[in-house]
């Protein structure tokens, strides 16, 4: 049968593991203030979809009068 050996964990790895989440948190907060997205293309796309939807509904209403 194989013998089981225990691995030792040095104290330096536990301190670096604890300090890394703090570093990522500070980095995460600093990048959130710099994040400034540009939504102009999205706004124009939504306006275009709205105009198309309104025109299709208008066409359907007009066609419903002719079909009756």
C-alpha cells in the first residue's frame, strides 16, 4: 500500500492569496469610474426599430380597413 504524505503550506502563499482579492477590488473600483460607454449607435438602432414598428402597425391598420 502507498503511504500518505501531508503537504506543508508555507505562510507566504496564504498571505499573497489574501492580498490578491484586495488588489482586484481596488482595481475594479478604479476602472468603474473610468468606464464611459458610448450608446449613440444603440440609440439610433432603437429609434430605427421604433419607426419601423410604428410604420408596420400603421400599414396593418390601413390594410385591415380595405380587407373588411
